[in-house]
C-alpha cells in the first residue's frame, strides 16, 4: 500500500515550485538591470567620445588661429620695417598706441 503524503510534505513541494518561479523572476529582473546598466554605459561612453572629439577639434582650431595670428604679426612687422629707410632703428618707425593713434 502506498503511503499518503502528509500536508507538510505537499506544502514543501508547492513552496519549492513557488520558490523556483521566484528565483526565475529574480534572475530575469537582475538580467534586466544588468542590460539596462550596459545600455547606460554604452550611451555614456559615446557621449564621452563625442565630447573628446569636440575638444580635440577646438584645440586644433585654436592652434590654427595662433598660427594665423603669428603670421599676421610677422607680416605687419615686415611691412613696418620695409617702409623704414635702411639703417634707421625701429624707434623711428611710426608707432601707434592702443587707441590706434
């Protein structure tokens, strides 16, 4: 004759089934959180890369502007010295104060 299961044993079986579902649900929630974090990390890295590209572009532009300014100053100095007669110092070349006079 087969022995009947006690209510405690049948309760454990149903508890393990519920526990298995809870475990599966917990694993799915954890996986969703991990995937969400990975998506956020990917987005943040793309933002950092874009900002780095813009900063590099800004530095390149500032460098080119410095070169242009140096070339303009050099051209201005060459124009001033070429308009002075030979042998005269820069002290006799026309000079302007900050107001342009």
